């Protein structure tokens, strides 16, 4: 793509990076085939190629963003399926992130939009604030039909029926491992600590059981992704800088990896090197990005196919009319009467981090029958705060995803991202759990609580124990 930025414009590092990305685009349109919003809306401007034209025009002319441009940029999920498909290597993520920061700086949003975005940025990255908000939403949910704004109704609907107790495992501390093989820092996150404490608990049990000493670093918290995708660079970089300093301090004591069990966070942390490339923290940020790993990457090293830890305790022994479904002591051959797990590939994992096979392979090693839905490359519609700010489009994508997952008739749905779990779990009777919860269970840990609750709620889903 030809660009006409002036030498003065290219002095700005963000504009210079955007120029490089724009010039890589050859207008081929392959991205439209895998773009969820284009699939739903059918509008060229709601495809990556269309948004690239809008961004180019906005940046080259240094114009105040108009309502049309903002609408189509806001509709982007940042699922990054276009980057997986693009034959030219267009780094759309960096381009749309820069466009959002530009819009945040130059566009005067309607007061209701500003208020909603301010509210989300002040609540979601802070676990205790989020817990209080969830409690308020839970109380107000019966009155949701009287709320005129669809986005506020979506916020009420998102609140889980059960708000988990605070987990002390999220406090700064070290969890020793017998037969220590490595030392890792676990990112405990922000929203996940309010929505589902079972995930971090299971991750710590699993890693320490397999030989990884786990440290929760003092000062580490939200990765900054939630505000980063709103274009709020100052806030997102402040959160990221805290993490960088906290993890670099642990590196001085020896650190093999920074383990992240929320793939949306992982994509952002792995990009810290780019985010801070012109910052005094550039070297430290690059160090952090270099050792940031999704939990599945670490588990591929710690949990080989012939690992003695595997108990193969995932076989179905359901008897009609009884609660029993799992025999935790009787081994089974892989795939022989095993629980059917529909694996949902989070966009941030398969497209953002290009990790596509590890979670499925790990589940198969543990004895589960792994199923993959049709159109697994398409987003479920969660996308951070997207389901709150674009509830109509998000709802359509959610319905599509649920249809393909339930068509597999699974016993369980597994995913590696809390946002996807909340989005999918709110529309199905099939229990939705994190991949690490199943792996923890298969290696001697407790049964994931969501499975027992599902068995009690829905007789058609056997009680697991």
C-alpha cells in the first residue's frame, strides 16, 4: 500500500510504525474471510482491510476522527485472526492499537461512552473494586429489563451467580516444589481474581506438583490489556511498568519463565518489548517479553506424554439414574470411554500468540477425548470489554460459537482465557472450565468445582467425582 506521510510525521515513532505496517498491506482481502465482524455485518469497513483504509486516511491527514471511523474501529475485536491469515505479514495489532490511542487523544466521545469507558477502566483492573461491582450487579440483575442501555444490561448479565471467595494464593509469596526443575513467576491477573479463583489455585498446584517453584511477585497486577485496547496508553503503560519492575526484581533471584494462564494477558505481556521500545524501561520490558509464556508452553516441557504423574482418571463410568460418572482410581486407555472435551481456542492464544496445538495435546496426554468445533478460528465475542461495549455484535458471535460447541455433544468445554469462559459459560448448560483445571485433576488434584456444580444443576451432565 502506498503511503504519503511527511518526514515530519515520520518523526513520531507510532506513525513510523504505522507507516511500515500500512506499506506491507497488498489489498488482497484474505483477511475478510476470517474476520468475525465482517462475517456478521458484511460491511467492508468492518473488515481489517476496510479499517486499514480508514486508519491510513485518518493518520496521513492528521484529522480529527469522525464518527464513522470511530464506529468501525470500535467494532474491531482485536481477535487478530487477520494476522494468522495475512500472507504479507501485516501486523494489524500494532496498527489498530495505535489508531485507538490516536482516537482516544483526538476524539470527543458522547458523554455516555466516556462514562462507560471511564467506569470500566476504574473497575475491571482492580480485583476488589470488581468484586464490589459484581455484587452490585448481582443484586440489580432482576431489574435488568428496566435498564434502557443495552451495554448496562450486558454488564448486569455478565455478573456470575456465585462470586468466589478471595484466594490467599494471589498474595505475594513463594510456593515450593518437590524435585525443583525450574522457578517461575505466576501472573495472577486482575479480573480473573474476582471472577474465578479456581484457575490460579489449580495452576499453582499443577506447576508445583510437576517441579516448578512458583512465585507470586510483589507489586505485579493487571497486565494493562483492558485499558490498552481502549486506547488509554497512559493507564495501560503504568500497569505494565509495575509488572516489569516486579518481575525484573525476581529475575535477579533466577527466573525461568513468567507463566500466564489468561491468554489475553499473555498476548499483551509478550508485546511489552514493543510497547516500551522508546521508554527508559525498554531493556527490562524486552527481558520480560522474552521469558513470558502461556501456561501450556511450560506444561509441554513439564508434562511429557509418558509422565508418571498422569493418573488417567478421566474415564466415564456413568450409570443411568446415578450420580457417579468418574472413577478416580480406575485407569483407562486414552479415548476409551474418556470424557469428551470440546476445546475452545481463545483468539489471543491461537492468533495473538500462535499457540494452537499445545492445549489440545496436553488434554489428550491426560486421557481426555478432545473435540474441536467448526470455525474454531472465529471469536466467541468476548474480547476483553467488547461484550460490554458492543453487546449486539458480541451476542451474535456468542450464539455462533455456542452452536458449534454444543454440536459436538461434549461433557465439558475447556478454554484458556477467563473472558471466553465467562462469555461461553453464560449461554450453555455444559460446564466450562480452564484447561489447567482439567490437567490438575488428571495429575492428582481435586475435581474442578464447576463440574460438580454442573452435575447437580443439570442431570443430563453426570456428576463428576
